[in-house]
C-alpha cells in the first residue's frame, strides 16, 4: 500500500521537501557543489582573548598570586607592576612555600583574566600564548627543578603538564620546554640559557589540550616577529588534559632549594606583552 503524507502537511511543503531531497541526491552523485559549502568550511582566524595592560589591569590580569603563602615576609613585594608596562616577580633565597617539606619556594601568578572573565583552556581546543620575558644573571639554571612556566588543572592540582625550566648540567645552564607529565619528562625544545639573559626575549607556545594533546614552543632572541629564533620544537601525544575542569597557565619562579646554594640567589623575573588566542 502506498504511504501518503499526513493530511496536515500542505502540498507546497511536501513538494518542497521532495525538491530538497532531489537536490541533495544530485550533489552526492554529481559532486556539483556551489560556493556556499566551501565558504562554510573556511576556518575562522584565532580569536585574541587575553591582552592585559599592566598599568590598567594590574594583578587583576591573573586569577591569583601564589607567594609567601606562609606569610613569613609580609613586608616584601613579590609581584609588582614596574615602569607601567611590565610585571616583576621577586623571590628571595630564604623564601619557603607551604608545599613540600621546606624544600621549595614560589612566586607565581595563576590563570588568565580578561575584563573580569576567567579564561579556560579545555580539551580539544587549540590555544596560542605569547609573552616577552627578561631573565637577569642572578636567575640561575639549577640541578633540581626551576619552573618559570607551568600548566596545571585547578580541580585536582593536576600536573604540571608542560613547563619551561631553567636547568643545569655541570657548568652549562639551559632553557628547556618540557612535556613534564609524559614518561621521562622529555624536552620539546632546549637551548643554552646564557645568550638569552639580560635582555627581553619572546616566548611563543601553542597547545592543543587533551590527554593526547600537542605542544609547540618557540623562543626568540629578542622581541618582535622578526627576532631570530633561538630554539623551537613541537611534540604530539603530550599529556595536557583538562580533567573535566580546565587547564590554566602559571608564570613566575617555582624552584627547589635543594640545588647548589650558589644557584639559589635573591632574584627576579620580568614579563610583558602577554597575549592568548583561541583557535577553532
């Protein structure tokens, strides 16, 4: 028996649906697509979401500051705006963080805030983060950990996943971008630290968030897009999951004090021109 359209359908609606089906069938067989489908497939450019102004936003550019959490030195200024255009992260050799057993110290910012909105990096998203950084002679590479950038998840303090480390092997100090949560904490890119000190340099990260994500790293020996590349690298299958929460970056100095005492000095780290963009 032939099946008829329900009575409440108009003849125009039925004919319209039949025409649409015929057109769809024709495209599938003949592949005679119009310009519209290709326009829909064009990816959007990455969207700039974070671009804090130190003078205007101050420390509200971050979710928070982690420094002197035991309140041992309330008279010290740990993270300050300097010169109106950059952030200065100070640390003293006698600082101790409340984590560990008195074996580490921390002056860090956490997260990204833009106009009061918390920015969250989630699984499947691709983010680009860039900034300029100044490392003085007093900030040493160490035999134990010294992180000057970390990615973690707030919900369980998971990570660090990807880090930027200042390392040491004998007399050689290194700048190391590392997939820290992967087996063996392999280097994504590594270079000699010495030529990058006492000047503004540019750091560029690209992350695809996920348990098998991706990470790319570029360090430029200077500022601006034309500055020469000091080192670059990328890696797939990088562990950087959002843990059903989100991934957030951290900047500053987080280091073990179990390295040689000659490497644990009063020092600082400067940052400016923070930017973060999310791709499609």
